[in-house]
């Protein structure tokens, strides 16, 4: 599994963002290219041992237009091809599963509102073994048909998949969704991780979240660790990855 650096220009070096109408014009060109979006794999690391325990699949669009992946996916959604784009990325993630190093998992991002779309529901229930695949919900809004959503997740879990939720602690909706979805992995968002070592309020909130997530039988992943102080704070609070 190749590891690709995710460095991107920032600040004054960043090119101006592309207008949405330019992105919408470019979406169908990207969809016609089987190499688009390019997938890169961000390592997920055990904080105590330094071992790589998983990979997060990230989409990168190769284009002269400057826009973050979430804006590309949003443009696809406005044009009615968002399900097609997300299903393609999930399929490519499933195809990668046999190539994973031993004792690692692979996360693929999914807007939970699209889980019950026929293309994605079929993909997650008829692709055979989903062992070591993690379906990561990227939004705090879940599918409208909660009963059908939970039934689909149960079937995917029977096939070996796990579920992750992003941005833990981002308000009441986040906590409510933790109770509803009962994910196996929970992402601690960067706003709570930044300055965790020096901010008492953040440390208190993260400690409470760790206890809650542990009681739900899930494991926490810290996102956006930038310094040794934040790393030490996560380890002290019991964040494992």
C-alpha cells in the first residue's frame, strides 16, 4: 500500500479557489477519466507503538482548478452524480482490500445521506467479504430513513465491515448519532485536537468523549496531530490512534 504525502500549498502560496460553476463544468470530464479521482492513503498509526494500523482513503482530483475534494463532491451532488462518484470511490476501496498489509484496515468516506441510495446499498451488500473495510460517515446528518440505514449497516457488518464517524464532539447531533449508529471507530476532529496539551477545556471535553466512546465499545482516532505536546496529551487521555 503506497503512502503519498498530502502536502498542499497554503496561505499566500495557494492558488485562488475555482468558482463552483467551473467545478460543475469539470465534473463530467473527471467522471469520464477512470483514473479520477486519484486515491491517496493516509496512514493511521497506533500512538503508543508507532505501527501503522490502517489507512484512510482520500480522493484527489487532478485538475488545473483549485478546489478541495469536498467542493468537488458537493458539485457532483448538485449535478445529480454524487452517488455515482461516491460509489466509484467505495468500489475502488473494496478492490484494494486484498492488497492491504496484515492487521490493517481501510476507511472509505461516505455521506451518510447517500447510504440508502440503490447503487451504494447494493455495493455494500453484494460485494462479498468486506473484512477490514471501514465505512466512514463524513457528515453529522444521517439518512432520512434511519431504520433502513441501520439495516444496511447491519448487513455490511455481517460481511465484515466496520463503521466510523467523523468530527466527534461537534454538537448535540454528533452525540445523538453516536448513540444511533454505534460506530466501531470515532474520529476526534482537529478543532478539539489543536492545542490539546495547553487548553484545559479541550482536555476536559476530550477526556469525557474518550470515556463515552469507550463505554460504547468503540475506539478513538485523533485527526490533525501537529506537535509532540498534542501527541502526548492524546496518549495521556487514552486516545489509541
